[in-house]
C-alpha cells in the first residue's frame, strides 16, 4: 500500500475486470484519489479491486461493497434500507433475491437486518442493493440476518476484516466457537453463535481487537 493525496494521478493495474471502490475517481486511463489515505489494490474473486483506505467516519457506498443494513420501510416493490445513521436509505427490490417471485420472496419487516451487496451508485438516484452473488446469481451468504447481534466498528477496521478473512482475531474465534458472521463495509458487523453468551464473547473479542489494532 502507498500513501496518496488528492491531485495524485496513477494508472491502476489492469485485471480481468477492474472495480473502483471508495475515494477514487477516473479520468480516461488514469485514476486519482478524492481524499488522502492508503491506495489498496487487491484481487476479489475474478475482479481487481482498487480503493483508497481513509480514516473516515462517514460511509460512502461503492459498487460491490458488502453491507449490513436495517429495513426501515417499503414502497412499491422496494424496501428502504438504512446503511448508516443520518444518511439517505438505500433501496432493495422485493425480487433482488435468488429465485424470488411473487409467491417465493422474503417477507421482511421494519427492523429486520439484511446482508446485501451494493449494485448501483448514482448521485442522482437512490443507492441500489441486491441480496445475491453477482457472479453466480446464488445466495452467497446474502439475505435476511436472523437473531444474533449487530454492532458498529470503524470503517477502516471493517474493511480490514473484509480483506483479511484470516485476521488473527477471526482465526482465534474460529478455533474456539462456532458462529456466523457478516461484515459490512459500512462499519456494521453481525454475529451469531450457538448460544447467547458465546455470541457476546465473540462480539467483545472483535471489539477488543479493533482497540488493539488502533494502539
């Protein structure tokens, strides 16, 4: 990783498909950062992903981000989904789930949690979400999150955990507990273990690891 600031220009490494994440903009064949931070280029499945890791407190949705959202209402054939406090809700179509139809689709209600993927971002339109894997069209871990706990962490820490699925804290927890985990680039993490005490212990361990990483 290298430090970049607004005004820098560089050519991104070309992959089979290049996806630009947060804090980057393109002009022709070059890219430039919109904020100061660390330039990260990594492989995400068949795609090459590039973004600037900045110490930001406000989540800005980017295409292909994985997010943990809360259903806050519905209209027409869409759910409204809150991705962060005091921000405009995103939209999630009733049929943006694998094999969804009028007779076979999740019936979500206000307060329910979902793990979703950012499908489209346009400054003039609502952010669009989908709950299926873009490559396979299958569930891929997305959808309704039932039970468990949701808590917030710093955006940079959430992205670190998304990149490093073998992060020490997760490796230690997997050796000791059985649990389900959904990490959102919007700084929300959902976790569910086999018992309530174990769920709480897993949550506290991840929170402590964030503090240790900052120190």
